[in-house]
């Protein structure tokens, strides 16, 4: 049985990386995709492979990425190694840009999207706490928080304004409680 590629999307500060790590700790059917990003490897946040742009483009040209895209002035890639986990029946959880969802839906046979949301005041507080952006960058990221999901993408929305354990529990129930989780194509299904 082939696993699902599960894209996790949401605005900066919503807690995607914390959610993914917590979810993978409690769900043995999950593997995390480790992204390759053109930023220094010691810049904090998620665990990723930091490379210079020339190295990223060399890997991209060699076919090393299942997916790649540009966002926030950086290049991002999901290594083709995720195909091994999928082939072995594991679900793969990957932090994606909303702009990469159409590409991902075409690339992976079994594909789902979890969109994390949080109240604006929570997003602002989290962005300030992580300390990676200056105030003008925080304002730009908050302005993009409501960027829509591309049409035709099935999505389940999870509010991550509260306790992380609650969000993980809801995600586990939605993805693993039954084989038939209802989704609506092109519309956001709210879980509140």
C-alpha cells in the first residue's frame, strides 16, 4: 500500500514545524520530509538542510527534488527520498508553500492538505518570539496570512490558536480515525 503525501500549509508563525514534530511523535504511520532551503542551516526553526543557491540549483538540475519552489526570497526543495517512505506505506508530512500545492497534487498519487490557522494576535506573538524577522517583515507576513488555497485543492483546516496537543489530536482523528475522511474540493473545511 502506498502512503499519502500530506502537505502542511499555513501562515508564518502558525506553528507548522511544532505541529509536524508533535504529530510525528504520536503517529507511527508518519514520516517527516526534511526540506532543503537556501538559508543558513543554523538559522533556527525546523530541522532542514541549508545550502547556497548554486548548490540548490545543481541538485534541482540533477533531479534531486520531488518538489521545489520559491517563497520569501528563498528556494525550497523536498528530496526525492520521500518516494521511498511513500512506497513503504508511510504517510509523509511536509511543510509546503500554498503556491506549491498544485505541483504537489500532480506529483503524488495520494495527496492531502492540512491548513493550519491561528488568530492574528497569536501569529504576531509567535513571529516576534521566534526573532527571525524585523517588524516590517512581520507586518508583511501577517498581511499574507489569509492567502487563499489554490482552487481544486482538497483541504482540511485546523485551528492552532490553542494547545498544540489539541491540534495534533484533531489531526490524528481526521486522518486516521476512519478510511473515509470527508473533504470538499476547492473549499476549506473548518474544524472548530
